[in-house]
C-alpha cells in the first residue's frame, strides 16, 4: 500500500514538473515571437532620409530619431538643431496680394505659406517660383509679415534675387527668395563687387554655356506645330533656363557657416518650340532616362557639380547645400546627377514624391531634392517632406476656408473638383522639404 501511494505521488510530481516545463517553454516562445516581430528602426551615420538609395552606410543598433519619431516630433522645435527648408511656392506674386483682383485668395495663400513654415519650425527657407513681377527688391513681404505675426521673437526677414533666366528663356524668368530668422542667423556678403547680380548678399550663377546630355534634337523644320527629331544622338551648347542662386548664413555667436544654393530647373519634357535659339531641346535615350524628361532639365542636372564647385570657390566653405525643384523623374535621377553624386549626398530619397497629385492626398513626382557636400563639416538629420495635403488633418486650414477662397475667386473653373484637392491650386502644387543641422557650440567669449 505504501509503495502504491509512493508510486502515485512520484507520478503526480513528474506530471506536474513536465506541465510546468511545457508552460514555461510556451511563455518563452511567446516572448521570443514578440521580440522577433518588433521592428528595430535603423540609425544612420549620415542621418539622412532612411530610403535614400545612395546611402550604403550599415545601420547601427541605436534607434534613429528619423525612424522612431512620429511626424509631429519631426515638426517640433529642437533647441539642438536649426532647420533648413526649400519650397516651390507656385507662381507667387507678392505685388498682387493687396490688389483688388483675387486679393482674398492671395492673402489666404501668403498666410498659409507662413503657417506651414511656422508649423514645421523652420529657421531658413529657400523659395522658388517667386514671380518676376515688377522690378522691386523684395517679393515675399507678405509671407514675412505673417511669419512675424506668428512668432514676434524670430525677427523673420527676407532677401530676394533679381529675375533670373538664361538665353532665350525670358518667359521662364523668376526670382529666388531666402527667408530666415535674423534672431538666429546673420547673412554674409558673398557678392561684394556685385559682379553676379545686384545684391551683395546673393550670388547668381554666371551661367556659362556647357555641353548638353546627348539627345535626339529637334530638326529645324517644324511641321503642323509638331517637331521632328534627329535619329542620331548629338550634343548642343546650352545654359541654365533659370540660373541657381546662393546665400551664405552664419549661426549667431558661433563659427558655423553654410551656403544654400536654390534652383528651379527647366520645365519637364521637351518644350513647345525646341528649335528656337536658346531653347534647343531634344528627346533623350530612354534606356538611361525617363522619356518624359527633356534634354534641358537633364543637362542642368548633369552640369550641377560644376556649378556647385563654382559656388564653393566663391563662398569659401565646404558646407554647401543644393536644394531644388529639379523636375527630374525618379528613373532619370541616378544618371542625371551622376557627377554631382560623386561629391554630394542626396539626403531625401529619389522615391519620395513631393509634388501634389490632382486628387486629394495623392503625390505624383519626386522633383524636390536636397543635396549636401560629403566633405561638409555639419551634422545633418531629420530629412523629410511635409505632405501638403496634411494641412487639413493638422488643422492649419479647413474645407470651409478653401470653399471661401473658391467663392471669392473671379475664375471658378472646375468648381465640381473636390474642395480638399484645391490645396494644390490655392497654396502650392509642391510639398516643402526640410533638413535639420546640429548647432555648433557657442563661442567662449559669448
């Protein structure tokens, strides 16, 4: 009897131990499965947009702020950084903001540009597609005024270039503007003799002719409004349709300096009059480039390293940023910028679509780009686009406000269009792009 009880007790203990082992193993498997499924966001030495194809740096184990932060964290102010931005602001004409013609819509646009820049806590922004307008010195006063109303301590100011255009491209002339917080930055004189534009604080590229990319150029004869093209690849002498413009900034009380070169390349595709002097353009080799690109914008991209070397020589710093609406299609990117990419890093991915699609919350092309010189001494981080259709989600505007703008416009064409998609028409057809720069230590004497 005692032996039987003893055997039963041993069997019970054995079964209990075995069940405990199974239970513990099951718990362990659950923990391991959870750990395996966790996404460990990568971090990068270069600290750039995580999907940039040119970045071959291996990820480290330390989580990157770019990857783990929410969008709102990217937009917030970080006292350890200053933020640099670039934006194509769609045919902006400050001259007309207070005129009777569509003044409500133009006032709304200036306010929305300012609110978007302020929401992203930018400190310096390069602006393109500032209309030539009348030949006045400052073309973005209304944006600056609205920014200063939003942040009176920032002391926003602006500097605007002459109208810039290449030979035969006067119809494409524009100004480039830089707006910045003068409470944080000094702008440095880089054009003392005014040899390259009329403003001593801005440097306009001297725009020499250069060889185009090989293309099937239009023949001299144009039939029924359509050009015919050679069947052999050749090159031509071209220049920039709109020469790039540079400004140099210095963070107050530090030795930290950098140059921003801003540009707006030729419109995408072959132009309507590709045999006119100064506008000669051809179709391109579609095995190397996207056939929707014309030879002119590709040639500008191809020449950009020479242009950036010129700016570096004139401004005496390797801390060079190139920011532009390039009109370069994703497929064309690597070959178009093959020279620039030997010395500069593309910070925002070539797949990051920055232009707004016709339909609400869609984005179509990755035109807007940020490059930084590989030998530059700055630490750059948190590179992103602000998706402009998010203005409604972020409560910076509303369907009601957009409806008011439409109601007050003289021309109400296509009034059946989704009112939310009007952001593309009333504010900009491009999203702004941003990069943060780590602040240098302050000078000891300060």
